[in-house]
């Protein structure tokens, strides 16, 4: 690229128009194998890469569009690139080079989003060591569930098998001499692996993995690397069987048959595809004959993973995935299989990976296509009329035929190189998908939904994702579903998903009105699992203790939890405060105990070793829907003993535990002593609506609070109760409390816009317990290291960083400030960075 920019290959006027666009949209995107990849415009050889990577987006006409970008822009970019040592190898955590690898793309994806967009999408890049751990444990769990091999042997195989492979290669290079280390268990594969190598390889070859929130592709790429590494370890056992087991071929097989991903963000989909393509290129053994990349459009897809309906209507008849019965399409299965075999053989010939007569193979494929059509046509019925059941059966057969046709086109599309044929296949796939959707709606009599979907079809937009249609091969399997569901679901707050809540309420058992988006990804992920599958997510740990996690906790108690690793307040994500945990779930009945780890430092050499050293069992029977403390059985028993010794605080005080006040505009409603004095001096009546006001940091353990700030208090409904039938409420307020109105007037616009207001901009939000602040009460800051309960008799109000308990029970104050109370709260409440805990009414 530097030589192109410096004009050492061909002269140019504008670098973008004369060099970059022809390079990307023509040189790298069009097959010139008949001319040995010679590109006349640049007078040199440039390989055809395929894969859709360099195809113009949305039919952008680069030839006729005059888009001018100054050359100096690219000069600066190339100078920045020159500062780095680039590699296309995605290293494991212990094998890092001082280089920029494709992992960088994940960070680029995160930083391409501005702060607002990042918060709305909840996109945060998962660190490499955590990806490595989650992928390895998912693969170990999958193999353990489908073989009788001891788990510890599978762990040695997946985690350390590459060491054994290296030693085996070393021994082969030294004439096969039996050296002492060759008998050392640390350097050899367990007997159970060696004796079941074919079974393991078959499972690795057929595994189905999906990431329903693919982001920048960290997990699919990580799973690919683990699958390929494991199969490479087994390659020496296949030495006599022949066949291509190069790393490149194993990666391509994994991408074509095993790896799936979905994301609502099209940029994430593109970056994931790019990482897959880069991972293939790095293992291309002959740089002179680079093979074209596969097309990943139907493996990594854009869509809403959580929505599979449109306006309350099911869009795909899942019955089509069942037993086809006497469907004539089943008669073409052998023909389809042979066409697919010939297609793969033709691909190998065209890419230089094999030898043969391509013309003969094309003729044979054409002959089989004709035969296939003849079989499908079959003998036609001479009956003039059909019964309703016969007509319905015919429609089902036709839909099943289209579903099979869809899968056939997707298989052909994966390896197709011709741009014309790719467009043909792409159009056919899209047409068949929409046909199946429309036929499902017509069968159900939903003609209105059919009409509404016409616009989406015209614009090629899909506000849903039909898992069992778009990834139907995973659900047509004898064990339908995915073997591994792995993800870092988006961290989107519940305030940002208001429009989706009605759908979630109707379709998800884990629904709670204030639940964040990731909660629904948990239920969706588990629903995608095949029998014996493994679910592995990294997600916020708030669900274990927050009120909104109650339905999720109740639902999880019905699942087979395998492991929870809680990182507490550790900064796992450097760009966000997320308090993450790893949750691993299997299929089958719940276990009495699952493994848990409280990670106390990120300064570990290997996360797996850390987990093994610090893991302890948690008895699930002790866990209730109110909150999950991840503690060992001894601590759990002590907690249960404390709980049994008395009554819950909420019950003791009759449910009267309240949050402090949120004004939504503190600079208007919260004033200091000087402002209070001035307002009262200007108008003595001002004192009637000014109250002492405490912030959380002003509340100290046992000490009587001394407010230094004050609250201007007009509660919701106050104006209408006191102004009578006066039409102009603001003028009435100005005449009744002139000093207060004058103080609030500069905040007119911001007061009107705020969410937390009453009937008018000068009123606070609705609250049923304002009067409770006037009474004697116990106050506690919301976020502290230990209980800091104080007693107030001065009718002070307090902000939303506090909670209050209206009562005059001084004895209760002592109990709440005790070490026993802290012991309980620290186990059931959420943690914050720096050793802080949440002391809130929900706990």
C-alpha cells in the first residue's frame, strides 16, 4: 500500500479514485484466474479474494461516482500504520507478539461508536483471556456431554494437547526414537483421547456454535481456533487415511459447517466476517495461489436475535422442520448430496487446491439438476378436485420443497466466486425466505400482516430474526439446536428498550419491567441449545441480587447451572463499569450444587488455573428468588441461621423503607444556606416550601445529620390543590411565592424537559411518601463500605443516594449498624468498585 501511495507502481492523480477504489472494487473483487491474476490497470498480479469483502455496499457505483478525498488524508493514515507491527495471527493469551492482530478490530468496533451510540448498543469488547477461557470450557463441556471420556482427560487434550502434538512432531523428525519424555504424562495425550480420536474428531467436525450478539466476532473466531487446534492435535492419527487436514482446510470446514452469528448492528457483522477472512489468509500456505475466500452472508447475519415475530404474528411454520413423511423432496436427497460433492470438487479445481476436468464436472452437475427437476415434477394427479386436507398437505410439501431449495442455494453460495452467480443465488435465497414467510402467514389467515410486510420486503429490511428459518440446518439436525451458545450480550439499560418491553413481557418468562436487555438474551440463548449443549455468557452480575433479576433467578433454578464466576467490581472491561460474571449452563435437570468462584484479582497468569484453585460448590437449594449470595455451604448455612433468627427488616417496619428524593434538576431545586436566607429575606413566605435536605455523603454512622443544603418542595398535585380554579398557574405561583418563582424562572426550559416532574415544571415527581420525611426516621447512604445508619428528628428530606426507614426505634438503629447486619447485606447486595456495597430498599 505504501508503494502504491508513493506512486512507485503506477502514477495517479487522486489516491482514493485512481488507486483505492480500483484496488478494492475491481482488483481484489473480480476473478482473473484465466490471466493468472494479472491486473492490467496496475500492471502486476493481484489475487482475487472473493468473500464479498470488497463488493460495493448497496450497489455503490464507484466508477461513475465522483467522491474526492485529499491525498494527504491517506498519507497521514499510512504514517500512523507505519508505527505498528501488523500481524494477521490471533495469538493465544500466552503467545502474544508485540504486534497489532485482528483482535484490534474488536477495539476499533467499540471505538467507532461514539459514547451515546455505545451506550445505546451496549457494545464492549471482551478481553482475550476471558474469550479463551469461555471457548475452551464450552468445548470441553460439549465433548464431555457427548462422550464417556473423563473430563480431566478432555481438559488436558483441549488445554495442553498442543504440547503433545509438538512433542510428537519432534519425535517423528528424530526418526521416532522413544525418548524418556515421550512416556511422561505431561507431554502425551491420555489413552482415552488416543483410543477415541475418530469419535472426538467427528464431534469437532459436526459441532454447531452460535453467538446471538456477535459484536466484533471474538467468540466465533475463538471457538474456531479451539476447534482447529483440537483437530490438528488429532491429525497424526489420520496419517494413513489421507485427505487435506491443513490448518487452512480445517478452518474453512469450521466456518462453513460449525460457526454462526447474529448482531443487530451491520458493522459488527462486517467486522466478524473480516476476522474470519483474515484468519483464513494467515494459514494460506502458498502465497502465489491464494484461494478465494468463502461468502459468509448466511453464516454471520444481521438481525434482532430476541424478536422472531412481526406484530404478534409467527412468521415461520416450525412444523416444516419435522418429519417430511411422504414428501417427494426426500427422493432428491441423494441427488442433492452428489451435486454438493461435485460442487466442492469443482471449487477445489478452480482454486488450485485439486486437479480434474472442470468442464466434465459442470456437465455432470447440469445433468443431475435436470434429473432433480424430473423427480420433483413426478406423475401429476388427474383428479379435478382436492379435499381440504389434500390441499393443506400440498402446501406443506411445497413449503418443505422451498426450504430444502433455500438450504441448497446457501450451500452453493458459500463457495461461489462468480459475481453474477452470487447475485443470482443471493436473490433466490431472499425470494425463498420471503416466500416461506408469506406462505406461513397465508396459512394462518394473517393477510393484514402480509400486506404490512410488503414494504419491508421491498426495502430488504427485517425487524426480526427467524432462527429456525435462517439457520434451519441447525434445527433440521437429529439433535436440533446449537451445541454451544456463547456470547457477551449487550449491556443496554432498561430505559433504552421501552418500545420492546411489551414484546418481552409476552414472550419471555424472565421479563421484569426494569430488567436490562441482557436478561432476555439469557433465556433466548438457553432456548437455542441442543440436547447436551453448553451455554456460556459473560454478563453483568446485577441479576443475582437486583429486584429485576428475580424472574431470571426463579427461571435459572429450573436450569442446569454448571458454573458462575463472579468478577465483582474488578475492571474487566477497561472502557466500562459493568461488574461482570461468567455464567455456564448445560441441558438436563438442575444440579443440587454448581461451582462458583469469586475472582479477587485480575493479576493471574491463567484464568483456568485461577478458577481451579479458588472454586467451591454452592448448594442451589439454599438459593431463593430474593437474591443469590455466591458463598460456600458453611457461609450459606450461617446466613440461613441469621435469617431464621428473626424477621426480615421489611416485615419488621411494615414495608416502610423508601428511596430518597430525585428532583431531576438539582441546580434549580437544591439550594445552599446563603440562597435560602436570601429567598426568605425577599419573601418570608418562602420558608413554607423550603425543607432541610441531606445528601448521602452527609449521613454518618450514628451521628445526627446536620443539613447544609435545602430543598424547594412543590410536590405533584400541590399547585392544583392550592390554586383553585385559577387558570394561569405560573402567575398564581409568582404572586404567592414571588422570590421562589424568580429563583426558578431561569430553569423554565430545563424544568419542562425533565422526566422527573409533576403536573408543572416547578413540581417534583409523584411520590406517595413525602410526609414520611417529616417524621423521625433512620437514614442510610445508598453506597457505603459498611452500614452507616443515622437517626434524624429534624424533618430533613434526603436525596436519591439515600434510603429512609420512618420509625423512632433507636434499638433498631443499633442492630442495623452491627457487624451481623453488615454480614447479611454484604452477601445479598450488589458490589461497587472500591469495596463499596449497595444499601438500598430492594435488599
